[in-house]
C-alpha cells in the first residue's frame, strides 16, 4: 500500500469534510442513527465514490477513518468504546485476522448471503469479500500459451524462464497456502522446489516488475495479480509502464479441477458497532450491482457478483472464475505455507 504523503493527507482531510457533513455539525458521542463510522485500510479517495453513492441512495452519512497502521491494534485498544461500525481492509490475511481476533460480529444478512458466493464469505458471516484480485500467470501477448494450471508452473519446461516477486509476500503466501490445501504438504514442497528451479533470477521487485520483465524478455512467464496489469495499462504509472503492460497478457490459470486463486478486499461488521442496523445496510449496499461496479473500478479489481459490470480495462484482461476453496481455509494454512517456503530456502 502507498504510504500517506502530506499531499495525500491534505486531500483526505478535504474528502472527510465532504463525506461527513452531519458529523461535523453534531457530536459523534450521541451516536445518531443516520451516521456510521467506517475504519478502512483502503485509502479514502478509493472509497469516496462508493460512499457518496450510498449517502445519495440511503441518506446515511459516513465518517471515514483511514487506519494506515494496524487495524487490529486500533480496535483492540479502543475495545467496547470503539466508534467503528464497519471495517474495510485489503488482503485475505488481514480480513480473516479481524474475525480470528474477535473484532467482528455476524452480519446476519440474507441479502449478502444471496449475493456473495459462500467461499468469499467468512464462517458464520464474520466478513465478506467486496472485490477480488485473481493471481494468475502472465506471458507476452504474442505467446502461444492460452491457459495453464498452477501445477504446471513447476514443469521443467519453464526452467530459467519464470519471474515472480518474493514468495514470502502475502499475495504469494496465500497462493502457496491454497496449493497446500489442495495438495498437501509433500506435494506443495515439491511444487515449490520446481518453481525455484524454474526462476530466471532470484525473486525480486513487485508484480509491476514481473510485467516489465516479461515485456522486456527477461523471462517468458510470470505470476502476478490482475490488478497490477490493469493499473499499468490504464497509465497511472506512466507511459513506459503502460507500454510494457500492453505487451503482456494474463492467462486463464486454475488449480487442476478447480478455479483461479484470488485475493480480496474485504469488509466486516465491527464487534462493538454503535449502529449495527445502519452498518448492515451499508454492507448490503456494497454488494448491489451498482455499488459493486463503482467499488471494484476504483482499484481495478473484479466485482464479487456476476451482475456487476467490470471496468473496461479489467474486462479487456479477461475472466477468471474463482476457485471454490473457502478463503477461511486458505487463511488457516498460511503459517504452514510460510514454514514450507522457509524450509526449502525459496528466496535464498
């Protein structure tokens, strides 16, 4: 995540003024039902369009608090006096951690249960995915490869041709954890050894760098999130990066007999939410087709409901059906995945 700069902080302050007129004119201690408080690790300008749409549609104002550091630490320190109604965070590790620490409560919403696939919701309704980021294989656009399995990435035919960021980054840890759930420890360790043998060079950089190196010919194949490719293609990182991204395609990638591994942006109803009914209404709004389109487009992610339109640059990248493996199950295997990664010295 990009760290908040003074300029961004100023922009955020202005955004907070725009989003919370009712809060500025009254005491939040009185807990008015027409206002909710959202704690988010996702930056304010990315959530602003969705929040504005909610306020227009439902008449409820939102006080948005950007929590740059540990959301768990913030909520734990506030305890029962926390003003947070809704929690929004990035990554399946951080999303599931909130419920594991007892910082959420069940949303108990048939509307959410009907809209969001069960594998993208927490056990007992403790959290839900708002958008997803498929983690798939990328190659040059002129490559013949049209589909691949995660298992095939360890095939010796890719020896010296694979690029990826450190496997200890959360995005890759989650992928390894998913592989572990599918195949068990012995097979996962063998797979990791195959990946390591296939590397063009030691893991380095970010997903953006994987895209660049594929375009430049440093490697033939790489692993990355679709959001990285989409954001480079839309030009936000400059023309050089856009040119490299336009030379690269994302390939449909699945577990054998399954679907594509995805990470997510998630949300939950805070354990001590002062306004649980209004907070639940906000979560339900977030999984309507219109809100899904707005929310996912902000970071160029994929909506979690099929009825929502994707941003054009995302639609151009392709469709990736999410694996049916429960996200909670993946999260539960992350520490075991890290242990396997360290056992074989993947990044050494």
